[in-house]
C-alpha cells in the first residue's frame, strides 16, 4: 500500500520501520481469519487490516489520535497471529509498537484510566508488592467492581504452590553458563518454575545464574518506553557482567521481547550494538531444554492427558513451532492437540487486566477447545497463559513437567 510520510518523519527509525511494514501490506485480509479480537467482535477496525489503516492515518497525520482509534488499537492483543498467517510478511509488531508509543506521547487518557494503567504496571513490576496485592485480591475479589474486580479475580485463580522438595543440582566446572532472568510477575506468582528450569538445565550440565530483573516488556507494550529502556539497560549490563554463554527466561513473552532489544534501541548508537549482541545470545527455555533420557516411570504422570497450549509469544513472536510438544512427548507424557491452538488465550501480558471482557471471552473459547480434548491438565511455556487458564484444570509449566519426569517434585 502507498504511504505519504514526510522525509522528516522518516528520520525516526521506528517510524521508518513502521512505514516499511505499511508498504508491505496488500490488504488481502488473510489476517482476519487468525485475529482473535476480530473473531470475537466482528468489527473490521478490530482486525489487523483495519488497525493497519488506523495506524497509517494516525502516524501520517502526526496529530493527536482520536478516541476511536485508541480504543481499537488498545483492543489489539499483540499476539502476532496475523504475522504468522500474512503471505506478504508484514511486520505487524513494528506497527503496533510504534502506534502505542505514538499514543503514549500524543494522547491524554481519562484520569481513572491513566491511574489504573499506571497502577497495573507499578504492581506487576514489583514482585513483593504484587504478591501482597494478590493475597488481598483473593479476599476482596467478590466485592470489587469493574476492572478492579476483574484484576482481583484473575489473581484469585492461580495460587502460589509450595513444593515439598526444593533442591539444586550441581554441574561440572566446565559447564556452559546461562543467565536466567527471574522477571517480575512470575517471581511473585510461581518462583518454583525457575527452580525447575534450573534443574532441567543442570541435568544437561548447563549451569544457571539467576538475576532478579524485569525485561521491560510490560512497560514497552503499554507505551512507557522510558521505563522499558531502563529495565533493558540493566538486563544488558547484567548479561555482559555475567559473561554467560546465553540468556533465557521461562516466560516466553519476555524472551520474545529480549530477542527484539535491537529494535527497542534503534537510532541509539551507544546502546543498539550492545542490545543486538545480547539479543543474538537469547534463547527460549524450550530451545535449551532436553527431555530426560529415560521417559517418566511415574504411573500417575503417565495417566495424565495433557493439553499443551503454545503461547502466542512462542509460536508467533519467536516463531518456534512444535518444540514444547516434542519435549513433553519425549519425556513420556500423553498429549492431545488443542483445536485452533494458534488462537490467543486472552492473557497477552497486561491485556487481561486492561481489557477484561474481551480477555474473558477468549479464555472461555480456549477452555472450550481444551475441554473437547478430554485433557486432565493444561501445560504451557508462559506464566501469563498459565494464570489466564487456571481455575478449572490443573496447570503446569513445561519446565515443571520435564523436571518431574526426571525425578523432580510433582508440580500438581
């Protein structure tokens, strides 16, 4: 499609990247079939094709975004299912991220909405405070109204598990080292996931060094680039200081953002090369993990029927397909495929808190698909998905299941 950006606008590297993505789009409409919000709402403006038109008009005019434009762009999950299905290879991620940064700079939200968004980001990025707030939320969830009630009910679904066993495994002196970021929300909700991941890697003779740092993804996707870059700089410095062979996290959404650090710092000579060098060493946990050499012997585990939900950030963001299923099958677990597994569950980072009605519709749709499989447990590779889908069936991270298969604690 044609664009009409002025030369001075294209001096901005993010806008230039967005302009290239806009030119790539041919408006074929294939993306509408894989867009969760379009399938639920049926509004062209809530499809990738419709949003691309809104983004182009907003960015080219360089004016204050309209309330209607902001509403439809806010409803985007950034699941990137559209990118996977696009025959022209449109980088929708570049478009929606640039649009959100533009909105953050040029649009004034209402007082309550601004306060709520700030509170969500503040809580999610502070694990101790978030853990305390989650306890209160479980108590007061029934009486809180609107978005506050939705946020409280979400916290109530997933309760932190305390494993009966906690142990670490030693590695050889020559073992390669991986820096494992603990993130923010997961540190409060399920720190046992990283403990399991460390044991899975140790069995491969891979040493893990942990760092209690946030990657900045939540802030960036909410348009707060300043906070996001401060987080990213701390991560880059920690990785350089650790002299690790690789960097990973057990939250696939965070890993997808880490791999895109080069774009975050586009146009900043002091940081872009360091960001790109680090991003080249980032690997998803599923890329580093191996299944146990001997399939699990526990009869209770073999009796499980597992529905593995591939996170959007893994299959569409990182474009890693089938790895989670392969690992679980090799470990001896019984897996069943989920119908329409390419569709988002509605978690999408802070989305389920900011757009609870749509998120609940997507959750219900995903759980209906999972029920149709006869599964007795839900597995995934992202804490957001696990939290979103908790409440009916037991949930477990792939790291916990692989650890269990090799003799670690039972995760459910």
